[in-house]
């Protein structure tokens, strides 16, 4: 039981390190780890906001955006056809879930703090749309 707790804490600390994610040589694993990092950063942003640490929350929201960018760029660098690669579909589903969670955060924050969340949501939504276009488009 104790080892499981230590392992869980260690994996969370590794997940919230974008520099460590960037060092992953396998592009598909890098994308997965970047999306893990985005989810951890979103949790941290929500916690920071509820504690009243608004600057910290904004920094963590920036981390969410950077993580999603890294995930998308890593998938693009694989050179694989999005229609045939399951990793693109997995990334699309995970980003869709992240968008739902961002909408929940948007509803939680005060009206004056919503523009920052809206900006991030719009950016993540455009990446989600790009993924969907790649998956659903005809072969060129």
C-alpha cells in the first residue's frame, strides 16, 4: 500500500514536468505524456484557483495549452496518416474530455477571470478541430 502511494506521487510529479515530456524520444508516447501533463496541470489550476492563487492558476493554464500543443505537434511529426493511426483518435478523445473539463472550470471561475479560460478553451478547441479534420478527411 505504501509503495503504491509513493509510486502514484512520483508519477504525478513526473507528469507535471513539460521538459521531461519533451525529452521522450517516441513521438506517440510524447503525445500521451503531454496530454497526461495537461490533465494534471488543469487539476492544479483548479486547485490553485480555489485557494485564491490566481497568478499560479494562470501559469498552470498556460501549461495546459503548451502541453496540448506539444501533443498535437508530436503526433504531426510522426508522419502517420491520421485516418489510419489509432493514436490520433485517442488524442482526439482525450482532448475532447479536456475541453469538457475546461468548460467546467469556466463555469467555476468568476466572470472577470473567464477570458483567460475562454482563450485557452478556444485554442484547445482549434487543435481538436484540426485533429478531427485529419481523421475525417479524405486522402489527398
